[in-house]
């Protein structure tokens, strides 16, 4: 509604003052930010629900592991595809992207500020451990996730 009003002020009233034009632009920005916030909120709820479902069947997951996995998910850029989740035998939470049988990334969250990862991209593969400060995803993880998932259609798990 606000977006439509802002557009109509700018488009249909060319003789309005610069203040009115500025107001219309501000209303448009507010409308766009609101749409983005709603979309991010829905995405976050979907991720949290998927994580909760994975943990529900595994009562042995410690709070510190659950909290670190939640912080990692909050640190994911919104342009990345949503991951899948699983609880590993040792109580860690696996966060995975599986675009195809020959392309995948798996992060293992143990709740100790370090994230183990492994990836496969065709015949290329690798693994390592990256420190996670609880706020920003390490660049090495972002790079690996982006390279494996970029432009991919995901298969059903």
C-alpha cells in the first residue's frame, strides 16, 4: 500500500516539491525494507523449524551445540539456499547443502566455536576446521558453500 502510494506521488505529480519527492522515495524505501523483513522473517522461521525438527528426535543434543547451530544459521547470508539438518552420532549438528550426488557441503557444529566442514564438487573435494565467532560465518565456509551451491538446483533429500 505504501509502495503504491509512493510510486503514484512520484509518477503522477511531476510538479510537486522536492520535499514531496523525497517523502515519496522514503515511503518506497520503507515499503521495500518491510517486504525484505517479512521475507527474512519467514526464511528464519523455516530454518528454525527445520533445525527443531532435526533435534526433536535426538534428546542428547547439548544446549551449547543447539545454540551455536542457531547462531551459525543466523549468520548465513539470505542469498544462500536453505540447508538441511541432521544430528550426528556424537551429538553434533550437521548443516548440509546437497545440490546433487557429486556436489555437497557438510558443516559439523559441536558447540566449541569451531566448525568442521567437508565438501565435494565433482572430482574436487576438501575438508577442514574453521573458527566461528558466533556472529559472522568464516570466509572459507562462505566460499565453499557458494562454490558448491551457486546456481544449483537441489535434489530432494
